[in-house]
């Protein structure tokens, strides 16, 4: 072929590829919407029937993304000739589809089907096992899942540690080698800090949250803060579900959910703000990525950094409550008029080691993740076996948090993740905290009046910075590119360590 | 081929056909859900982007239903050999897809694309023309649409009148020859009855509705009546939109909307009940049709019969208000405590000729339809041209309703239907009334205590009869089969004529 003929065939392939990408993206956007609908508002009676329809759509999307058409186009568009000719956005689109295509194609169909059946069963078994505190009944299923995941790691391939192959699905480019020192540093400093906090005589009064807080008033307060902190309420919704989440349909339609507890005013406020962090990210992705695979966040970890940044670095700051506390008091005068701002601020930052991850505070949360990370790594690496889990779990909880679960239900059985094979997922949560603290450090250099603007209830400059450095780029930049681009260096655990030290020194007068 | 080989190939084709039907039905159910979402709850900002995603799905559904695969399967399954072998349900599935396939295939792709662009433009032009009372700007677009529709009628083919080809899309099997005498009888008797009503000294007091009715209380009342009249609220929802409608996702998920007007308590009540009539129909379709093309109503006219039956024959009866009126009074004591039941009943049945179809009462509504039916028939038949419409419209309004629009905005320009080419649609509304009256006659023979049960607020027997005779059959029976099956005879206008005569004699003391 002449060079011109090559160019033409690349150009033609690119046009077909973009059309296919758009079709997959459109159908995925529909899948997102119907998923939201069935979780949030669909009447129960129709859900099992609709699940068949949803299944048909998911199958269609999967088929398109691993079709021979996709394979052929990726072959053409991954050549050095193509690389020389494609613009950066096209290259990123090819990168994303190629990763997905290669991964999916590597797993033999039979093995995948077997696994789908296994995880469907395992989910039910896990639910029952947790309810009955019966790890034994779950063990054989989890063994098969781990066996499958070990196989998958071999099939995907890795350089140094098999767990890398799984980490990579959630945080492209991340490895045990990179993560180990980051997490070790965070774990050691957190365990030490926790001990000092527990020894402090200045304990905040968390009982102020455990009064009766009218749900309708909570609803109003949550709806009041959302647009102020930067969530575009005209391009989204806030609904209610037992398990809060954020779901993007497109950049003009981002849906959050929260949960109101009459006896816990904290839960909804920080839950809503957390989901808003995810939502604002998606609302601010550049429109030029609309209708492409790049119209979403860079990775699970980066996404979590945006929810944690808003929830913890912003909304658990004293400045935040200097602005919002008097309003909260007007909503709940009986409950809060006698509580001073400083006491309220200290209470929202209280540290209390607990058995359950999803109820953990900002400091101990990471220790819950360390327990899971170390177990997953050792399981996939073959250093421990499923039968050892309850013992290993309890030992680590004691070592890091100083408490031991009395039952497996509130121990090793508490999370759903393993039952669907989500190995490699947990680290994202702490990565989010690490990214967030590094971003906090950088944003304060760029916006020296960072806390002053929060204190005035002005979030425009902060959200502008986040949009510019993080949000707008969607999936165009990889997580590592993004954090280097935004902060000037690769992920560095020192920022989170320093942030936690500083915050808790203040809160607990250490 | 041997007989056995034929049988096998039919069996194989049938399996593939059913799979394809299920896929189309599943994707259509998803299209229904996302259509509902975008109309009812999606934030405005995301809608135009999402329209692209919706478009991708619609295109996919259309492609499947006219695919060469579908064509080939229908060829095999439409042979006499196949007919002898298929069960009745399979035959009905083939019938529905074949009609749709043949119709779609007959229109050349270029012509169809041209038409899609034309109607998209025409819709905007119509909106502006109505706002500006400017028929002239709409005329050239409507002329092209009529020209297209005349062409389509020729392409589809017909025996006697070209309009038959269009009627058939909405009411399979219906012709001008059948419809003309039915509508003539209804029109003549309605015009005469209207004159007698207008001459009556016993006019009901409709001003009772035009007080201030708190919207929240209206909401409660509407939600209160829904389950009582037979709508399964666990298998559906009631939301609010400017233009009320019913949308089925599946038989376990049927969504209604209504509209609350502070100064008009009637509007929501009868609007909700009307949509509930549509909804109950869909909730009661036999589960065996789930996931097939037969999981919907028999025709537009039959669907409308169920909404009209519940709205007019049931909810505008004196018995209905004997049960519900005291409750309504407890919701609105200030407005209604001084109004006697009889006066309320007479007021909900007030007849007031008005210019706008969607605001018309039970009697004059049909006259609005006659105006449109006669115009459509003459337009498609080439007896009148688009330029004549304003004059013809106003003349007919004067002849049938005794009032003449002062502007085209409240005359010939009021309806959206022609701008999207919906010729043949309007008759469905009056067909609904005709079917409903015939059903009322029969149901009273089968359930002599029909009104007594309504008076007690017991709707189980009535809904049971409707389910048995109408609802459960879905699209399995054609409209004509269904009405003969339910009432023992073909559509007969005398029932509606008698019903109207009897009702208004009572209401107006004629």
C-alpha cells in the first residue's frame, strides 16, 4: 500500500471506530439511566421483568465492545502508522477501548459464563452468611472466586505481583510496588495518631448528633447546601435510597441520592456532600467528550478523591461550618442552639474506631482499607487461603484499630465486594484520600485564600480550580497523568499524613 | 423438501423469530422508560444530549424490526404450511410484525428520510403559527405532509377509500365505509341533543369547580381514589406533567401522570381517572404476552375505550359520586359543603360547547372529532386542499357546535397531530366512546348490580369483567375480534347515542 492508501484506511477506520464508540456510549448512557430508575423509583412489581430487558441491553453493549468489528478497527488504529496520525483525543479513545477489548477477549467464554453464575450465587450466599454469622457456608464460594481471580491475574498478565493485574482494572497503571510504600506510610502514621487521639483528654461530644432531627428539615437543609457548594441543581437531581450513590446520565443530568436518618443528622449531610463531589466532577467534564468513552472520570481512585475532598477537606473544615452552622441552627434550634460552633466542628471530626467500614471516620477509614488491601494482596499472591480469613481479619483489626469483631458478620463478612469478585476495588477508597490531600496542598498554593472563600460560602474559585485541573479532562488523562498535571508530582502519601496530623492535633489538642 | 424438513425449518424459524421479537420488545420497553423519564423527571439541561442516545436506541429498534433477518423469518412463517403449524399466539405475533414490516418496507428510504425532516420542521412551524395566528406560514408544510400522506395511502394500498390505508395504522381493519354511518349517526344525534340541552332551563352550576382548591389536597385525593378504582399502585406510579399521559414499562410498572390546577378541581380528578383507565388495561394484560409484541393494547380506539369508560361511564355516574362525594367534601369543606350531591353530579356532566377539543365535555368532544375526521377524509381523498382548511373548519364548527373560532389559533391550528403526520389518529377518540358505551350496555347485562357496586366503592367485579373480556387479551385479538368477543356484536353506534340521550335527559331534565 502507498502511504496515502494507509492514511485513507486509517481515516476510514477512525470514522467507523468513532461511530461505534458513540453507539456504545449512547447505549451505556441509557443503561445508566435505567439502572438508576430501577434502583430509585421503579415500582417493585415490575423490576424482575424489567431486569430481562436490562439484560438484553447490557448484552448488546458487551457484544458491541468485543465485536469483531471493534477488534478489526482497534488493530488498524493501534499501529505505529495510526499513532503518528491520530490526534490525542482519538488516541485516548482507542486506548480505553483497547484495554477493555483485550481484557474481555482474554477470558475464555466458558470460564466467564461459569464465573457469572458463580458470583450470582455467591452474592445470595454471602447475604445469608452475613445474616447468620456463618463464614463456613460462604467459604467454598469465595474459594472458587479467589481461584478464578488468580487465574484471571495470570491471563491478564503482570510484571511483578499478580494483584497488579486486578488493581489495574480500577486504577490503570497502579502496582503493588507503588502502592505498598504509600499505604505503609499512611498505615503506620495513622495507627500512631489514633493512639494519641484515644489518649487525649479532649474528646469531642458526638452525642449532639444523636438527637431527633426532623427528616423534612434535613431534606430542606441538604437541598439548600447543594447548589452553594457547586452542584448544578438544574443539571441533576437529589433523591433518596438506602445506599446513597451518584449516577451520571450525561454532563447535563447527574443524579445523586442520599439517606435521611431521624436520629443522625450527620449521615445525610456528609453523605450528600460526598455524592455531590462525585457529581460535580461529572458535571464539569468537557462537552467535547460527550458521546465518547472519555465522558467519565479518570479512575475509581480519582473519582473518590473528588467526593472525599468535598466531604472531608472542605465540609469537615472549620471554615465550612463558620459559614453554614448558623443556618443549620435555624433549621434545628432546639438541638443545636446550645452547641458552640467549635464543639460542632470538633464533633464532625470525631474519631471513633468501629468495626464497620462504611461507618468509619476520616482517620480510621484508611485502616479499614489497609486490612482489606493486605488480605486481597496476600490472597491473590497465594500467601494465605480463604479459610484463614476470619483469623487474619480479626488480627489486623486488633493491630490497626485496636478492636476485635465478636462475630464474622461484623468482621470479614461485612462487605459485598468479594462476593461479586471486586478484588482490587478497595484500595480506590484510600487512594481517593491520598489524591485529595495532595490536591488540597496544591490548591492552597494556587488559592491562598482557600479557607477564606469557604468561610464566605464562595465555592466558585475552588470549583473553578478543580474543573480546570481535574474535572474537565474526563477520562482523557490517565490517573497518573492527571495528578502530575494538577499537582506537579506523582502520588505522595506525605500530604495525607501531614493533613491528618494537623487536623487532629487541632481537634484533639494534641 | 419432505414434510418433516419443512416442519423443522418452520420450528427453527419460529424460535429465531421469537428471540427477535423478545429483543425488540425488551428494547422497546427500555425506550418507553427513557421516554417517560425525559418527559417527567429528567433535568432539562441533559435532555438534548440524551435525545441523541434515545435516537440511537430508536434506530436500533427500527433496524431490527425491518431487518433482512425479520423479513426472511416472516416469509417462512407466513406460508400456509406455517399457518397450519403455528399456535394462535405465534400467529398473532407474526401478524403484528408482518403488518409493521410490510408497511415500513413499502416506503422508499429516501422518501421516508425526506418526510422525517419535513415533520421535524413542520412541528416547529406549527408551534409558531399557532402562537402568531398565522395559518399561512404553516400551509406550505402541511401541504407537503398531506401530499406525502396521499402518496403513502397509494403505496400502502386500499380497497375503496385512500383514507382507509391511514385509518388502518391506528385501528386495524377500520374503513371509511364502516366508519361513515357510525359517525353520521353519532353526529346527527349529538347535534340535535346539544340544541335541546342548550335550550334547557335546568343548567348545572359549573362555577363550583372554579374556586380555590389546594393542590396538596388534590394530590392526596387523587392518590386516595386510584387504588380504589382498580389501579394497582404497587405496580405503577402517579407523577405530574403539563400534558397528562400513561406509559407502560411492563405489566408490573405502569406510570400515569396528571396535572393539578389550583382553580379547577375537575381537571386532575377526571384526568387521573382517564389515565388510570389506560393504565389498568395494561396492568391486566396476561403475563404470557410479556416480552412479546402482544404485550400492549389492541388498538388506539380500544385503549381509549378503557380510559373513557372509567372516566365517563364510571366516574361521571351519579353512583360514583354517591360513594366519593362525602370524602371529597372532607378534603374541601369550604368549597363543597354547601353543594348538594345532585348539583355536583350535574356539574361534572355539564355540557358547554367550546372551541378547544381538549377542554370539551363528553358530548361535544365527539363533534370536535367529527370536524377533524371529515376534514382528514376529504383532504386525503383530494376533495379539499390545505388552503381551504380554515374556512372548512370554521363552517363545520358552526354547523356542529354552533360556535365559530375568532382566530385560527383556537381553530384549525389548535392540534399538534397533523404537524407530525398523524392523519387517521383522531377517529380513535370517538371510537373509544363508541366502544365504551357498547361495553357499558353489555357489562350491565352481565353484572345487573353494576351501579350498586360502584355506589359501594367496590370495583372488583367491574374490573374483573373488563380484565376477562378486554384487558387480558393484549394485542392477541384484533379490535373487531375483541369487541365481538366481549359484547357479541360488531361496533354499533346506537349504544352511545342511547347512553348520551339517557344521561343528558337526566342531567338537564329534558
